[in-house]
């Protein structure tokens, strides 16, 4: 399909200046419309899914994004070489970069996004607040001034009243953002926010804002065109967050009355018109418990969570982006945009919820997902066998579901999450199951403090009774072994489970003083092995994966991981740090070092700051003591689980070793 632009040009080929799931998402719509797609990739992404999906693909440099996905010149060069008329920036990377939008304009390439002036005005939070206030959009009290001295910022924080939020002026994605609850912690949090802002945006200017306690994060999807039209496609609730980043989003926002929904939408359209907005944008509001809402910021791009809006409005927002970029009018009038049903998006991350959501990386050794259908979408940029790279965001996929109402959509979300099974790295899937099943979430009582407030219940592991699980795992192991050899005998090195084979094909398994009657078989379905099992007459079905010395079972009760014992002399080297010192939680760059040899520290003191997976991690002292050695300088790369500092050996340690 050809789209004629206002300049009379066609869009027949689009370059996607991004990677992962959003690049694949844009390519799907391009393919549907008959528009050719051009991929760009770093060395780390050579064999990735978005490269395979594209009609053409070009290498743009080494793995670090500064040398590849953030290199404007390289991307413009590929657009020229491939004769792409337009560039879709996705989200992140260059999507909200005014300079890049300007460069595209100069080179005669259509930038699928708003005009550079809108990116500039909305990208600087202080400017955006003034524009919004003038347009009659409610704003939160704060300081957005030029004076960036520590003293001035501190005085304004005191005037506004704690708690306050420090935010990077150029910020986004929770980067360069800190909540300060008292004057005592202001200085440390300011320095940390500035460091992160400098690293992520090359600008350490910040603003101060009143922090609304237990607020909701409600955002409105807007669209503008080159003909002065603007519409809203209702709101999304993105309140449930960890590390200031969204984890579950839904549309529409629960508990919002039609009159508030209309006011939200109209305020967002006023915001878009105030900056002559073109294309897809999101106006973010914070909402208090009485449903008063205040403008927070405008994201001048397509959001990660746009699929929930598509599900409730029956639209393809990427198609709208392409049509509008080519000079067409918005496909629907405000009256024609109707809201149907309810949708959820759960972001599946490589991270460890039990370790403060520490991002991870590694291979997707096993990956199986629910079936996609009109009411279930799986937005991903990885396949089984692919690697989640340490260089980029650790999101594996987005699971999006739709149903006629919120309760039905929530039931569908939980059902689908149980069918999303991953082996090879830590994920947040069990955490998402606990979260979506929490009574307060079910009731729609969502706010940005939801996860910290319900932390203990959310981290509860929902696993079947241990002994029954052990029987299932043992049966799976026996049947796998039996399938590979006719003459099967089990010699149980681990006396915890004594297995007896019965003539009727069942097994008696004794664990401690209890005996279980176990019966079952293995079968295959869609390239996966399933274990059908009965333990003392209770039947169950679980997906079975055995890798090296670990058995994984995925069932409707959740996931279980059981290690087959390995002799101590074969187990890997102990991961304890040097003289009780902290280990690097993951591979990353040492950004700041606060201590030197000879320094005395207390437990909880900050030792160094590390940048990994696009985030800042403060490494704290695990105990009181004296620093003997610091292993890394600022700017050095530290590998996961390597010691960062060494403590002096204490007298008690010496006595124990004698």
C-alpha cells in the first residue's frame, strides 16, 4: 500500500531505528500494509528476531547502544543506502531526540513522530509545565528554574514541603528520578539523580516537584495530524511499578467515572494542541485518591503499553502513525472512537523479584508461551535459544489480554501467565501471578506504592506441597530415563526418596515416614513434554523440562524447580566474596567509588555505584569493618559475582582459621 505524503511522496519503505519487540511490532504492521521494512542491528543482535523479520537488515556497530542504536549518523546513512523514505524510532533510544528528528527533516526523511519543536517543548519538563498551565491543564507545584545550585534546589524543596521528587529535566523511563522524604537525605539523593541523568541523557539538570503520596499513574493516548486535528483514545492505568518503571498496565483505568474519563481525555487533547502535536503521544497524569489529576509529562512517541489501547479501541496505532506521517487525516473522529471491554499488559522481564528486582541476562534455554489469538497478544523480540543481552533493557516480552470486563480479563491474564514458561534465567512470571491474584489488585485499588506496600504477600511462593512435588519430579526423571533405555534400574544415590517399581506399572515412593502411590506417563504436545501424574489418587498435569541437574515443572499451581543433588566436590566455586566483601550483582561498569583502602565503614554504607542494564545500583557494605582493598577503579568493567572490595580479616576470623 502506498501513502502519499503532503509533499506528494510515498512511504513504500520504512527503517525501524530500534530493536527487540517494538521493532518486530512495527514490522508486522508494515508487512500488513505492504510497506517494506529495514532493520538495523548491533553486533550483539546479529542473529536476533527483528533482523530475521525485516526485508533488509544493516549492521550499525558494536553492542553498546552509544556506538550503534544511538548513532544518528549511522542510522541516517542506512536510510539513504536502503532508500527508505521514513524512519520509525520505536520507543527509547532516539524516539524522543529532537536533534534526530531535526536531522531527518534536513535529510528529507520522514520522521514518524511529532515535529522537533514538540519534542523539544515536551522533553524539557520545566517548559512543558509552563505550556500546560497556560493551556488550562492542571499541573503539580514544583521548581523548574535555571538556578541549579544545591542550595537553591534544597530551599525550594523545603518551600514545596517534603516528600518531594527530584527528576532529571531531560528524563524518562524512571532514570534520574529520586523520591526524597526528608531534608537529611536531600543531598545524597540529588547527587545520585544527577549522576544517573548525566549518564543517560548527558545533562544533569534537575527539577523539584511535590510528591503526591500513594498516587495513581493514569495516562491518555492522543493522536494529532498535519491538518490540526487531535483525538484521545481513552486512558491507561500504569500505577503498579517497581524501580519507578511500569510492570502491569491496563485500559481503561479501574474505577474511573465517565465524566472523569471525558475530562482526562479533553485535558490531554488540549495538551497536544498546545504544541501542535502530530502522531502518537501520551499525556501522563498523576491522580490522587479523590480522582483529581495533574499533568506530569508528555511522552512524544509510541508507548511500550500501546497494545492495551489497541485492544479496547479495535485500532492499529502503528498503522495510524504511518498514515498520519504520510499526510493523511486521523482515521476516526472522536465520536467514532469507542471503548470496548478491558485489557491488561504484563511485562515479562529477566529479573529476580526476590533480589530487589535485579535485572538479569542469559540464554532462553526453554521458552513456551500461551497461544496467540484475537484476545491474546504476545509482543516479543526473542525466541527459544536467544540470549537476553546485558547491553539492553531486560524485557523478554509483553503478554496482552482482552476480555469483556475487568474481572474476565484478569482471569485470562492469570491463565495465560501460567502458560508462559521460561528456563535459563530468573523471570518475574511468578511475581506477576501473585500480583494479578492479589485481592487489592483484583478490587482495582492500584497506586504507585502498591508493590512496596504488599511486598511480603507478593513475594510469597505459591508452590504445591513439597513432598507431592518431589514425587512428580522423581516420576518425570524415571520416565525420561526409561524412554532412553530398555534395561532401566533406578539406583537412588539420594536416600531422601526411596522408589519401588510395582508390577502394575505404578511406583511406591517413600519420603521420610510417608509413602506415596505414584502413577503416570509422558506425552508430547507442540514440541513440549508433559507429565501426566497421579500422586495418592490426585491427578495433575505439568510441563516437564530436565536440564543438566535440574528438573523444572510448570503447572497451574505455578512453577517448581528441583535440583538433583551433585556431590560437593563437583559443585561450582563458592560465591562468597573476598573476606565477606560484596560481589558484583551483575556485569556492569563501576561509575563511582566512595571508599579506599584503610577506610572504616558501617553496614549499609555506600561503597560504590555500578551501572548495569541501563540502571544505577548502589553497592553497600554488608557489615562493619575496614577496607583492605578496592578491586575496581571508576570506569572499569566488573563481571557478575566477582568481589568488589576486600575487608581486613577480623580477630574472630583469624582465630577460626588457626
